[in-house]
C-alpha cells in the first residue's frame, strides 16, 4: 500500500481546485493580468495595517477569546446596524480564521456524515468540497441561464429536498454568476426552509457589492428570531484583506456554545492582533469599502461592454458580486480555453468547469481591479475572441 492510499477516503476525495490549478500554472508571468481569483489588486489600507502593528507592539500575542474579542464583536454589531438596519447584541457574533473556516463550521454545526446540503449551482467550488470533506452530500440546483442573466426556480429548489436534507446553502450575490436574490426570492427560500425544518447557511459576503442600491436584499431583512439561519462572512473583499484569512459567523445565541466549541477544536481562536486590524476595518473602513465598490462598478462596465460588443459573448452586467461569467461562442472546453487564453493573452480567467453543474460552458473574470488594467485585459480578450 502506498502512503497516499493509506489516507482517509474523505481526504482522497477532496478535489483539486480548478481555479488554483490555473493559478499555479501561470502565476508570476511578466505582463500577466490575473482575473482568475476573487480578489482585487489593492493592498490592505494603512489604517488597518497600523492597528495590527500597534497590537503586536503592545504584546497582544497570547491566547484570546474563542468567540472573538468583545471589541470585535461590538464592531460587528455596529456594522450590521449601519448597513443592515438591525440591532444584534454581541452574542450573535463569532470571529473565525477566514470565511472558509466560517463555512466549514456552519456545515459541521448543522449536518452529520451522510446528510445532504442543497446549494445553488454554478457555485464557488470550496462550498461543495467543504460539505464532502465533512462527510455530507452536496446536492446542486442549477440556476437558469436565459438571455445572458440568471434566475432561480424555487420549484426546482424544493424538488431537491429529501428526508436527508439538513440545510440550504444560499450565496447571494453569487460567485460566480452575479445572480442576486430579490426579497421575494429570499422570502420563498425562507418559507421553504421553515416548511421543511431546514437550516439556511447564508453566504452574503458580497452583500455590499450591489450595483442597484446601497446593498443587496438580505435574509436579515425578513428573518424572525427563531429562524434557523447561519451567516458566513469574511473581511476579504470589502477591505482588501484576502490574505489575512479573517471571517465571522452571525448565529442565534442559543447555539453559541456549540460554535465556540467548534472554534476551539479547529483553530483555538483568531489571533488577537489580526482582530485589531479587523476592528479598524469595521469602524474606519466604510469610505475605503465604498471606493472599492465603485472601482468594481467601473471595471464591470468596462469589461462587460467590451466583451458584449464582440457579439460573441453571452453575458449581462451582473447585479452583484465581482465577476463576469462569460459564455463565449466557439469555446466548448473552458478548462482547455483558460490555459490557451493565459498562454496567448496573459489574461488569467477561471474555467467554468471549476464551478460545477451549469458552469461547464463558461469562464469567470473578476473585475475588482484598476480600470486601466481591466481595459487592457478586455482588449486582449476581444482580440482573442475575434480569432476563434
């Protein structure tokens, strides 16, 4: 028996990321414009970095609160009051070691091996992998692609529910499609969860990256105190903190000790000096965040307008999130095409095959970058498409 074959079946079944595969292939090439990952090109702002440095200088390098510093949880409460018009005491908040950690904890909290979690597809691949590694079954419900846009059929969502279903994973605004649930969509999903006694894991990381108002509709707008909803979130996108690996969960206080226990046995708490940076982001970062969102809006328009003008790309400007999900005439194998595109144009795109059912004909481009870079990338892509 080889060393690899002696590993657990769950570990062996963890798929290679179709996004990281391409990143590893072409990372560091001169002239590369990397639109493959869900991050911008701005470093974390100085006021966040300085708060972290000050914490280190003050010696905050010891074990800390498993649920997060009270000051961080209070800052999260203020953030939700400002942006979501809800008042939540700090016992609703839990600091995590990344948004991915938050998702893993939510999956562990609501499901056991053999249970099913229904999700909307195409989706960020880490969601499906997290469910599988936990021993569960991820059940996809493809959203419909019509006229360059995306829509959810609630009847399809309900049809996917079985006696083994424990939760619905709802990411809105969506990575990779940009689909954004309306309030009516959210009401229908919540009614479905209530009727079947299911949890909702709400990934609303892109809630403020919404291009038709101050933020996207949220389950926060319609939920009742006894609803089974967990919110998984991250500091990555709003404040250019992808490398920090800092996230949070919003949850009913009743399950607080359970989440604290899961944190204890997975990370033993988020480092305190990084929490100080997160507090600065929440309390001082609204202007930076708004500028990031406007930068995304400008670059979204540049990219989508240029590619739609080729008459060879099926897409609409997404309502939310950071991505154009592109169906390009003449491309049948987006994984092969992504390697070809990066070789010939030095533009890095993520293949739609990485995002599961419904994504097989698409390529994803993240547009949270300098508009000048996005203009250059759009030009290179348009030339490539013209040669197909």
